[in-house]
């Protein structure tokens, strides 16, 4: 079974979707985020 088929959206995340989360984590807006895991998921 393909990995993408196991996800509710039927696909894996695109590189730009993951990159936007990384950009947020490195930005000043994330300065108060500490000691947590940010999961890039299909939100299902």
C-alpha cells in the first residue's frame, strides 16, 4: 500500500507546506513557543 493512500487526504505533505511550518518556527512570531512538538499533519 502506498504511504499516501494511508492518509485521510490521500497524499503526503508538499515541501512548501512543511517549509511554512519551519519558517514559522524560526520566526519572531514563534518566540513564545517552547518545549513542544509541532506536528505537520493532514488535520484529520
